[in-house]
C-alpha cells in the first residue's frame, strides 16, 4: 500500500476536536495508519502550526513516530507552480491558496495517497492522485 500524505484539514479536525469532522478524520487516520506510513510535509506543517503556541506543542500533537516527515520534492514545487498558473488562467480572478497545490503536487510526484476533506482542486488538477475523502 502507498504511504498517505495527510492534509492539514484532517490533522486540525483531530487537534481541535472539530464537532463535525472529528469522527471521520480520526477513523480515516487510524485506517490509513494501519495500512501504510502517514506523511506530512513542510507545507502541511506550516498550516497546522497556526493552531499551536510552540513547535514542541505541535510535535506532541503530531509525533514523528506516527507522522513521518517527508520533504517536498523540488519537482513537486515546479509542478505546483505550473498547475497554479493553469488554475489562475481557468478561474480568472478567483484565488485559492498556493499551499493546496503544493500538497497535491507532492502527492502526485511522489505517488502518494492523499487523505483530505477538501478534494475539489486535487480532483481537477491532479486527477491521478488517489484520494481518501468524504
């Protein structure tokens, strides 16, 4: 089974005990962890860091023995930029954050599954990525 890149939306559901998504996100994290390694990258780490006062607090919430750190490949950064430019051209002035595209490109370039609650842009711009989503 392929490793699973875990999107910040799922991690934050668990960390904040989101009343709507905690059950789904917890269940899918456990299922994915039983099948293959769980991965996070620098972009995901930056997104979840907003909820924590210190890096130690974030490390406690997302320990390295459960969530392996996976560096964003340089090729993925290039792909993210190209896909983001295509997105902007297709959507006119509409803007979604570039981090979503980094995460999708990382999964695509590294042949990872992606556990996310927000699959819309990934489905459109990275159709080969295997998604685990509601």
